[in-house]
């Protein structure tokens, strides 16, 4: 498992699985992911959403990805430790999945600057070719800047999805010194990571977190 490169202010198990990890270490499925921006509390059933949070010690929550960005958040609220996992493809990023996750934390008394956070392995700008309609949608976000799109070798733009989410995080008041991102490209590392664009239709890695 790949570990975020930042320490949490409370006991926390978190990280990003790879295709080499034993599946028995992974959380149970709690989400039907729909490429939206719903963020829900962990319950006993499977919910249609792309983010999940918990304050319960020992409750592992996570999201499954194969090119999209897994985002992990953890911080203290007046009620105690809080943690969340978010699934952010370009649609979710544009829809505001990170903004919604931070809004849930704030609604419980947390401050964005107190969050430790990490973006996990995903398709990075070296291989994330997109259409112009994707950039048009992303450009509506207040954190957008034109440097997040670069010309690709086949004449189509490449999107820096990690960079876009990081720009949103800073716009939300999150602390860059508490960023433990693991910037590994799923497309570039077939021996370690699943990539849907590279042909891994079924395989998924996880970004997951457990308090305690």
C-alpha cells in the first residue's frame, strides 16, 4: 500500500492500495460510485455517492479507482476525529466533490486549514488526454487556471487533474503543508496500478482511511 507523505494529528490508517496488495486488507464496499459529488456518512448499506465520511473509530471507508483520483481527508472537529474518502474523476472534480467533502467537514465545526489530505495515484497529465468540452467545464470553477491544460502529442489537450484538485484545495483554505499526495500515474505503471484507459476494465485500487 502506498502511504500519504504527511502525518495525521490523531491515530489513522490510510493509504492507496495497488494491484500487488492482498484484497483482504481492503474495506468493504459501501458506495455505488456515480461520478457525481454526493458525500454521505458511512452506514450499514451501499449508497449511491462518490464520497463517504466517518467519525467512528475502526470504521474503514474508501473509494475504488482505476484512473480517477482518490482523495483522502482527515481532521479534528469539536466532536472528535473525522475522516473521508472521495472519488474524483474529471466529472466529479468539475461538479465539486472536493468542495462538498470540505463543506461536510465545516458543517461539523472543522476548519479546512486543519485537514490533512492526500491525492492518490491516478492518470496524470502525461497521459490524460481530454476533449475541449472537459476544459470548458473545468474552466467554470473559480480555482481554474489555464496552466492546468497543456497541448498533447496527438493534438488534443491534456488535463492536470491532480493540479486542478490541488488548486481547489488551496481555494478552499486547505494547508499545502498538510498535503501528503502520492503522485503516481496509473497509466505509466502497469505492474503496480490498474488503469481503465490502458485496458484494465475490472481491476480497481482503493483510497481508504480508518480512524485508529
